């Protein structure tokens, strides 16, 4: 079919603009009069002039015109209407294409009175003849003819007037005033027409048999020569009368409603017919559609099953929810005879829309696991729905732009006219959430919100689409570990599921900052995570190993970064020889490290003691305690034999109020009583030693400690440190790299400045050529560095003590 078609339906002409020709275009409708002038149509003009513009079957535009509309040309019972349609792709209507459509419809014969109830107006047309009063006719107040006559007498020749009869008053308007108020008029040689928009001021709301009606009681008249012609132009149209029972529409219309039946005393039905879309249906056609038409004494009733042929479903939205409404445009024609008007034809056009009914949308996952493509379909939808955008990770994009985000969107058409939408996206697209579920399974989650537009109402709604596909493609992280005598090392090879997993030791989240704080090492290069933990540190566990040693274990757990659920456990264990826990120095000093063993609950390592309970550890961690003492102290016992002297002591732990230890670590140091060593030597002239310059990078650290034991350095958050004059400052310089035992750290020069810049002035030397400043009132004191669990290479450290001082200029304190 072409873009425009027309159809004659009795005293109404219908012109249809087919959606496929005007889709996505801006339209302008005008009615062309007999002079060729186009009058642009708007709502006010349409209801005043007898035009209706509506939508049918989702998107088709329907234009209806009454036979006596303002611009129709009536000649020999044939009326002609011409409309002009302009269509453009822009709202300013530039470059608009123009379609001119003219249609003629025959209509006749006319009934003495014809009433039309359209969707936006009421219309009544009557014959131009004065009914003859019969001999036995009795004037009734309800007719108001006698009361109307005084208003008719002052009117000038050929000037139309209309009188509205209302309960409180009568109101007369000249035709020009009534036209300005929105009323429509037309006249032919034989008929007078009055058209009343439903928004008119003089409309009254009446009730008949429980059903509301819009009514207007009016008299229309004019003077012609010496005759006053006056006609009754009352009209009534039902407002409601629609019920919904058991999936059935029930439409009830009372018959012979006041005021259209005023003055009549006897009624006889001539015709009762009904149909859909202004097409009358035969009894057989109604039965095939399961329609029911009942004509009782006082009412006409139509029953239509919801969803029956003749109507259609359209998409609706209620509180953001998707649903449908069933719409049907019913048509009722009732003709009756009475003793006043002879024959009256009453046509009622009633568009009925059922209440909103929510419809759940099916979301189907058709993913191709082999090709690793997510394929999800959504729907079905009615033809009036269009997908217009997608919201991906909070960003809304038009359908045409979705491909730039990796989404392919396609439409699916079904045989019954409905449709669905499909979305394809790769498993590996950035917006697809990937989650490890179990064993070797991973879940891929599509989370996108689809935005839809409903035609022609432009209502919108959205559908969240969450679809999960699982596949066996998970690669878990793996690990290898080793010990080097000083540290436990774990090297974890990343899989494809642990991108957001976090390393935990016990319940402690190991971060780079914490690792540095506790002298741990934590490095991640993207493919491997390397963790190194000192052998004697807080989070290492210790247990007896075959009575000949101790096993040190590090347990690390990778946890989900969001839920903190345990995902993968790793551990590394190393055997520690008892000799690694004790140092028997030649000068009679003993350094012993006691470890907290697994299985002994609630041990506070700071409460470890030796036999003499006054001897307490000099260095404490969560799981270790280190003692340093002379063999002649702390309750140490001695044993002699022919060649050795053995010193023995115990590390003990007592629970409060209990003299029996719950922990005992025995240790001993043996020294040779008498030892002779034969040494052979010979004299040889060796060349004098020479020093060759070397090149490389050294990693050094300078730390400030809180006390002389050099156990607790100040942390970053404790700076700046506040000290009083002459209060001791304990500094430690350490060579971090390279870890070469052949190297020894020596301090040459060290100086203090009044700012953070080492080159700023003034300056004061603290160490000069490796010695304290002889001009200083408080000489720099150097402290010996001994081996300990923390200090494996004493030659790599230098410790010194200076007294707090300030810079002065004269008697004024200098500040940065």
C-alpha cells in the first residue's frame, strides 16, 4: 500500500497514514478548504471542526473527519475532505515532503436527528424544519421552547444564536461568541449542526442508571424575514459504563437519555448494530470473535473477551515496570423512533483500554562456551517497542555505539509481529565480570541495562539484564618455596583467577607498607608474587621436628578481594638446627633465641625468663624471645670433664600463679679446657697489598632508634621527633645491598644541617674521618654492633650516639 489510504464509514471519513512510510519523521497535518487554503490542525481546531487524530495498530496515524466538518465540501449527498501532510526529518520541518490526499464519501439519506459521540467532541445535526404541533401535544417545561422564545426575538435577521439551558440559568450566545468559546457550527440548505468539545463550559455531567453522561441542553435559532426558526440541539454522550469481569470487557449504554429524549413519550428501537473500528459486524462475525451484543429494554450491552480479534495489545509502563494494555475501538449505532423526532440516529465511538497488566520478560542465555561468546536474548516485545540504548558499567550508550564497547545488538522478528533483542559479547570483554567459583570453574557475568522507547507515546522503561555463564577455564595460582638460612621464601605464579586476591598471613593483610615495616619482602611483577619473611619473625610458626630440631613454617592464604573468602592456601616449612638458635661466643657471652611452639596457647614471649627469673629477653617478637647474657650469670650451671667445660641454662615460661613451667628450652655451651693447635708456616715475601677501585651501587639506610638497645626504630608516622637539648639520639647506618660478608661499612664524615637539604648552611660535623668531632662539647659515642637474629652481618652496621643540640647565631636560635 501507499503512504496514505482512505475509507468511507457512513457519515465519517477515515484517512490512514501508514507507519512504515512516516517512521522517524516529524509530521504536520493541515485541512485544505474549498479555496485551497491549508489550515494547520491542532487539538482545539480538531474538536471544534469535527476532526479526530489518533493512533491505531501501534504506530499508524488515523485521521477522521465528520461529514459536516468545517472544511468539508457537501454536494448532492457526497462530502469531500482534503488534507495536506508534511513529513520532515527535522523538527523545524525543513525540506519537508508534502502529500496531498483528497477523499469523497457518499452519505444519505439523513435522519431527522443524528448524534455522534467522538473521542474529543459531541455533535448533533437536525433538519431545518419546524415540527408541527399536534392537537393533543402538551408543552413540557423540559423542552424550554417557550422559555427560549424571548431570547430569539431580539436577534437580528440572519444572526444565529444558541441558548444553553442549565439548572441555574439560561445563557444565550451569538454565533461569533460561541465560536470563540470553541463551539463548532455548520449549516446546509437542509440541516443545522452544533459541535461541542468535551472541554466546553456549558457541559453538564448527568447520571443515568449508574452511568455518567456528558450532556448539553441547547436551542439553536435564527430569524428569517418574519419567521424565527428554532431547533433543539441537545446531545448526550456516555463517559464511562465500562467494567472488567473475568477477562471480559463489559460496556453498558443506557437508552433514551435525557435531554435527547425530552418531550417524547413513546420509543421504538429501529436498529442496534455494533462493530470495531467503525466497521459494523454481523451476528455471525460477532459470534466467531465471541462478542456478545445484548439489547434490553433500557440498555445496550457489549461483552468483549480481552485479547479478542479486533483489538490489539500495546506496551505500557507503570512505576517503571513493563506491561501491556488491551485496546479496542468499539462502535455502536442505535436508531430509534419517538413521537417527537420520528427517527434519531445515535453513533458512539468508544476507545476502551484495559488496566495495566505487568508482563515478565524472558531473558535467555544462549552462550557459546566453545567460542567464548555470551549470547543473551530478551523479550518478546510488541512491535511498538524499540531498544534505544544500553547502560554498560554506568555509561549509557546508543545502540549504534554499543559495538565500540564490544557489544553486538541485533533484533529478532517473529511471525506474529512481535520481536526480541539479542546481545552478543565476548567472555573476555572488559565489562564482563569474571569470578572464580570452584575447582577449575569460572563464572562470567553480563550486567547491562537496556533502555527502551514505546511508540508513539515516547514512554521509556529499562530492563536490567544479568546473565551468568560458567566454564572450566580457571587456572589457579601455584607456588614454590625455599629457605636460605635467614628467610623463608614463597614465589607464587599467578593464574587467571587471582587478579583481585589479597595475600594474608593469619588474619593480617600483607601490604607493601606493612612488609617494609616488618622487614618482609613483597614484590609483584604481574606474573609472579614473591614473598620473603625472616626466619625469626612474628608470623612464622614453630614446632618440634623429630626431637632433633625445630620446623619453621609460613602459612599464606590468598583471599577474595571483595568477600575476603579464603581462595587458596600456601605454606613453606624449613627445618632449623638447634645450633641456629644459640651462639656461644669465646668471651663467655651466650645469645639464645627461644621460639613459641605451635600447640602451646596464649604464650607471651616477653614473659620468657631464664633460671634466674630476673633475666629477661633483650629482643622480643610475637613468636620469639632472644636472651644475651654471660655464662657466669642468670643461674647458669657448669659441668667439667677432662677436656671441656659445659654451661647449661633453661628458657622457661610460667603461667601466672603457677611455679611449674609450661615451656622449657634447655641449652648448653661447651668450651675446651685445654687445646693445643700446631700451625706450620713459612716465610714468603708477598707483594704489598693493593686496592683496586670498584664500581657499583650500594643501598644504605639511616634510622633513628628510641633507646640504646637499638630495638625499636621510630616509624614514619612518628616524625618529626621532638627531643630536648642534650637528650641522646641513637643512630644506625646499615648497608642493605649487596649482602656480601666480605664488605665492611665504615663511616667517614657525618654532619648536621638546619634543614632537610644536606648542602644547606649552617652545618655542624658529627663524625670527621671516622672519629667524633674533637671540638664538640659532647663527643659522638660509637656503639658496638653484635650478631643477633636481626643482625646477621654486624660488619654491615654502624651505630653512634649524639646529644641533641641547636644552631645559634649570637644568642638567637636558628630555625628552618
